[in-house]
C-alpha cells in the first residue's frame, strides 16, 4: 500500500479550518487537522510546499517512521507550525490504519479504558446573573463539569466572556474575530485577582459543592500572583486552574506549587513533550493540556501521556472550537484508551461546521464517546466546504491599562 496523493483543504464553515486528506493507491482516505487559529495559512503552506511532496509513494502504515522523518528530517524542529503539520499527517495515517483494520482508532491504542470521556463546557457571563444562567444552560445540555469565566469590574471585555466588537464581527463561539488585523483588549491583573474569589464563592453557594468547576487564567499572571490566586481559590475546590502563568519558564511553577493545593493544568500552547519536561518530572502540574492538533498528533500525544502517567499527571486535552472536528475526534479516541485520562474540553462546533465535518462522536450524560465507525469517524463534505472560502480572523491582542502589551 502506498500514499498516492495528499490534499490540503482550507474552509471556513463558521470559522477557519485546515485539513489534510491523505489518499492511498487503493482508495483509502485519512484526515488530519492542521488548524492553527489566526495563523492557518502558514500551516497550509508548510504542508503544501514542504510535506505533501514528501508523502507520495510512502507506505501509510509506517506511522512512527513518517513522524520521525518529518520531525528529525526537517532539521528545524518544533514550533507550532511544524508540529501542527506533523500532527495532521500523523492523525491522517492513524485514520487510514484503523480503516484498513476495520476498527475504531481507540482499539489500536489499547481499547476502551472507560465508558466515555468526562467533558467540560464553557459557561460565562459578564456578571453573576448571566454566569448563573449560562451554568444552568450547560447543566441542561448534560454537562457534568463546567469552566467558569466572568467579567472584571473596570474592564470592558475579558477573555472567555465576550469579544470586543470594535473590529469585525464575532466569529463562531470564541474570541477570534473576522478582520484583517486583531482587535485589542484591556487587562488589569490586580482587579481580576480581587474579583475572582467572590465569583467562585457565589457559584459554590448557588450550585453546591459537587459540581466540578474549572477556570482559565490564560497566561496572565506572574508566578507570585498565580500562587496568590490558587491559595484564594482553595475553599472552592477547583477541578483545575488553567494556564495561570505563561509557563515557558517551567521552573517558575515551583513557586506556584509551593503555595497552593489548587490543581494546575497547563500546555495548550505547547507543542512537544520537552515543553513539559520540568513540569512533569517535578510534578508541578496535575493536567497536560496539549491539543492533538498542535502537539504532533496521536503518536506524540500517546508518548506524552505515558510520560505524564509515571508522575500521576492526567490528561485534559485542549478542545476549543479552533480544533476542528477531526482534531476533536482524535482526542476522543485517545481519551477513551489511555489510563491517565482526566477530562476533555468540549466547546461544541457550530451547525455549519458540523455539516462540513460529519462526526460519529456522541455526548451522553456528560460523557463523550468517539463512536465505533472504523478510523477516526469523520467524513468531510468537500463540495459543501468549498462554499465557505477562507476569511481571515485573528485572536485579540491584550494591553494593560497603561498600554503595555500583555499576554493574551
Ligand atoms: C481554552 C483556550 C481557548 C484559546 C483558543 C485560542 O482553554 O479553550 O484557552 O479558549 O483561547 O484556543 O485559539
Ligand atoms: Mg485555555
């Protein structure tokens, strides 16, 4: 069996996605997600110009060899563009292998370790009333774990709640907007730190002690600020506090860890296991947040989770809507199979997205299941996809109140 050709498919049904489709000489087709929010065309070009020409004629079953060939063979390693491109090839090859075997992909990864993957959704509201309504709506949808984000007094727009409407229109359900340049948001960490504990107190008073609650700090705090927040949130028993610091400086998390027992999740912007080396070996985090799409695919993620498992660290795979249904399906097969599963993010794609990408995954009683269709369980409607041409969209840029650019 040989790879006969591969196509890079760019579409925008509600938001922009890049998909790699690999076809074998006997007509088996595999899909991989290569979407990098706000930098989509860089990955599309990397694939079309430098990866697709290398795939023709290769044996699609040699997944590990192809992964190493693209990673080591490029000489220039790592980085979000390279690793998203490698991920797309890797996931497409796993899709092909599982289709040839006639099995859902999770069976090739060791089989099911659980009934389904506990999912968390995103509740948000500028004020408490809106937040409570959003939590209730998520509970009605069947979610059994919920991330909460609110407004901060004095700030007009805050990550996770609502996008500023200064430029372009709001784009799908997330902060990126369709526009030629990014919008700008404001930030004040001290105001946020003063406000957030009271939000958690109110939510616990209203919804009780059992509901798993999560929160995303989105890389905005210094280590000592993160330590302070983790400590202040301890009475509210968070499932996790996510991305409390930018975390490129892995040693910085020692300080956070010394001061708080609030569980920590990090890694959605990381792209290799090396980004986690200190965090994992020193047990400075509790959950690995990488996306299959941005961290080299199934092959790399399985190794990363096995490494984390040695240190009792669990998975919390990144699953916002900027991961396509292909990337989400890949995550669900891993979630079902690995032993150290923690939780899966599930934001839900728009109806337009789900018409282009038809999925076999299900959400029942708060648990996601990848389905039992051979392969990943994704079909791509190319004719429909072509009706949604690429349209630029960017995540916002963040500034402190004095104008200084800050982590978004
Ligand atoms: C999350 C993330 C997303 C990111 C988005 C950027 O936890 O889901 O923080 O909301 O902001 O993926 O493209
Ligand atoms: Mg996040």
